[in-house]
C-alpha cells in the first residue's frame, strides 16, 4: 500500500560521495560474506555422530552454529526495516503512463480470457479489462511455490519443538536446548520469516504490476538498500538447506515424508525465484513491460491442461522411482520393477532426443526477413547464466566415466549434453523471435513450444528428485542407480551397495555387522550377486530385511558399529573436493535453469497463442522503440541542462582540453 502513495519529503538531503558509496558497497559485501560463511561453516561442521557417553553430537572444527537462531532473527528484522524503507521515499510511479498503455486497445484481445474472467469474478463492478503483464507467468510461478515455503516453515517449527522436547540434538547446534527462551526464539524466527515472505511477495507484485521504479532523486540509495535486501534474502537459501540437512536427511532428527520433502525443495525454489524477480526490480525492469494477451479457453483446455497432465504424470513417476529404486526386485511390485527397468532409458532418451529435436527446430524453418536480435535482456541473461553453470553437471559426469574407463557411459553422458544445450538454444531463439501462429514459426508455435514446455518441466522434476535424493536419502551414493551401463555398476559394486534387502541377508553378513558392506566390495560383488540367484524373497522376508535396514540406517551412537551414514561419508571421501563442488553446483544450476526456462516458455505461450499475437507483438515493439527514443532525448537534454549557455574563453579552453 505504501508503494501506491506519493513519495514523502525527505528530511535528510545528504548525497554520498565516492568514498561513502565505495565503503557502503564494501559494507554490503561484508554482511553477505559474514552470513554466507556462518551458514556454510555451520552446515559443514555437523556430523550426526553422537557420543555414547554424553549423547552430544560430534562436530568438526570450527564448531559454528550455536548462535544461529539469534543471527536469523537479527537478519529478518533488518530485512523488514529495509523493505519498509524501500516502500517509503525511495520508489515512485514510473514516468511513463504504462497504466493507460495496459488498457489501450483491449478489443484486440477478442473478449476476456481465463485470467480476466477470474478477475471479473473477484472484482465485480470494479472490473475493467486490461492487458496482462509479461511478468504474469512469474507471478504464477511465485504463487505456486510460495505456499510450499510457508508449509515447510510451519513444519520445521513443529520439528524444532519436538527436537527440544526429546533433547535429541547437541546444544551446540543452533542454540542451547535447555535455554527456557528457545521456544520463544524459534517461534519469533518462524513468524518473522513468514511475515517477511508475505510482504516481499506483495512488494514484487506491486512494483512489477503497477510499474513502481526508483525515485530519480534517491536512485543511489535505492540501489544500495535493495542490493543489501537481496543479499540478506538470498541467504535464506543456505539456511533452508541447513534445515533440510538437519531435519530432512535420512539420519537427521526425523525422516520427512515425501510430501514435506517436496515442500522443502519448492520452498528453496521460492527463495531463488523471488531473488531473481528482485533483481528485475533492481535493474528497473518494472518500467519495461510487454503487453501480453490473455489465454483463451480453447488454448487452456485443449493445450495447456493436457501439457500439465503429462507433466504431472512425469512428476508422479519420478516420486515412485525415488522411493523404490534401492530395493530388491523380489520386494517390489511388478509395476515398480518395470519402472526401474525403463527409467534409465527414459532419463537418457528424454534429454538426448528432446534436446536434439529442439536444436534442429531452432535452425530449420527460422525467419530470414530480419536480423537476429542478440540484445541481452533480463530473461536472456538468466537463461545464459543458468545453462552456463548447469553444464558443469554433465561435463563432471563425462570425466567421471572417462576416469573409470567406461566408454559406453562416456558416450551416454556426452549425448545427454544435447538436453540443456538444445532447450536453452530453442528458448533463447524463441524469446528473441517469438514463433507466431502464421509464417515461418508456425510449426514451432503449434508443436515445438508445447513440447519444450513439457520437456523443461519434466527435466526440472528429474533434477529436483536427484537433488532431494542427495539431501535426504540413506543411500546418497545410489541416486543415479541403476544406470544404463552394467559394467559401471559392477565396477563399483553398486548392484550390492544399492540393494538394501540383499545387503541385509544373513548368508552374506556372517562375521560382520548386519547390512554393512564387506571390505573389497568390488571384487566380491559379482560373487554375492551370483549367490543370490535362485533365492527369492517372500513378503515376510522382505519386511524382516527392511526392518534390519531401518535399524542399520538409524545407528548413531555406539563403539565399533558402522552405519549407513558412515558408509555414505566413506563413499564421499573417495571423490575429490573439486568433483563434489562441480556436482553440487551443476545439480543446483540445472534445477534453476529448467525452472527459469519453464517460466520463459510460459511467457511465450501467453504471447504467441493468441490469434492476433503478431499484431500485438508489432505494436509492442513499436512502443518500445518510441520509449527508448524519448529516453535518449531526455538523457541528452538532461546532460545539457547543467551546462551554461554562454561560456568564457577560459571555460571553453578547459572544456576542449
């Protein structure tokens, strides 16, 4: 509401100089470094190994995290202060009358579509038809993941109370569990996060929808304040990751259900997506808007809903595979076994053939009547940045297979590079030259655009599932098992490591702890697999073996006992720190890339599926040309306005010099 009010008069008119601006920017960077280092050091010091005598968690040095809740509360209070200050004198309505531009020529929409019908139901007599903003798909994505963040925050608050009640964690983790004020502190922290998230969501919708920009008199202060807010808000990604590590991991406080794990993952997506939208406000893109036509009902029912249905099926299959791929075939249903057998081929063929198809359609049948527009707008920059980091995952996997001398897998991983490259090329080209219903882009408009939308959403679900597996699975080393190449699985003994029931069979565990892996597994894996042939598990045996594995994966305290957690740590130690870094960066960037490109493709669907999309886009391009021309003239006039009309000879000589 404050953003819609006229800016108030500032009491302080101080203008910072070069030294003040540099020192202020350095201060923002120091705050970012402090929060980043504290969050990362806290995560890296946690071990989940507890002492048998003191029941305290052993931590690596430096054992950070004892003041985490205080740091979070101070950070959230500072966020609220910065957001309130932004909504005061630092922002104002854009100079151009974009509201009139958004309501002009609405007859070309040919009636109210889905969104305007919903607006009419809610607004009633106050309804007036208007063009959608090009940021509307961003709103949809944000409102999709925003409730997930709230649900996870409430669930996390309950889990922290339960942990305090049972005195499970070590007092050095977050704060002292015996502190009588701890319950109040975590309640305040949860409330402040939810309140800030609600305000920040409203801030984004208001600024981008109603074209609120920085006040010219306070542009430097606006940039500094919003930059600091973005830094503080982005740190929530790492604190949420830490909470997932402690409360959602297989050996954390409590194993989360798949539903709450999904809420946690999408809650992190909300943080990254809102951070990107804040960057758009920082760069002034709320003043650069494309008129977007509404989606008609025929497009919604016959194209959009079927695409979402296919995407929902892929998401369900990802979740089922995530739960079943580490169990023995005798303990699974026939459908689960068929899914486990087909899934490696699906994960290979989807990026290979899908990326190849999109890459071909980007070069065939393209428009040749005008030069390619290579200007990097905000969406183009995001696509380039995310795909540049996402390919680290594929290249890392190629080198992993090359080091193992498994050449078939090297070829498979190399072909999968077509997935991100083909999708990014198609999305970038289509964003610059939208495929219209008529003309050279007709095939891309009718088929390729919808396929790319479903493909991007499916790959997002696949990488989100892989990221969840590495975070919360009790066998994180088996997240990519089973693979296409049986030689690679046999070389590392994955056919035994990733079969929970097989590991817990008594014939294979005599003389060692139940479910623990034998030494020199690589040389024994083939014999163990061969011995298992002819032995079939019934339902009672499967339940008994699952119980053994549950006990093995929950071991945290004891002397001389191994656990699934120690197996995972031992497996991680085999890989270099650079490999683990590239894998983490590549996985996270792949999630963000597919989510970003899904949003860009959704914008293109709104822009190009209308019957008069070609006329609308031409009018929008002409409007942007006039706006940039007026902006250039105003900048030239402003530069000459401060110069004297008559200058002395000395002044002329100085200016020439």
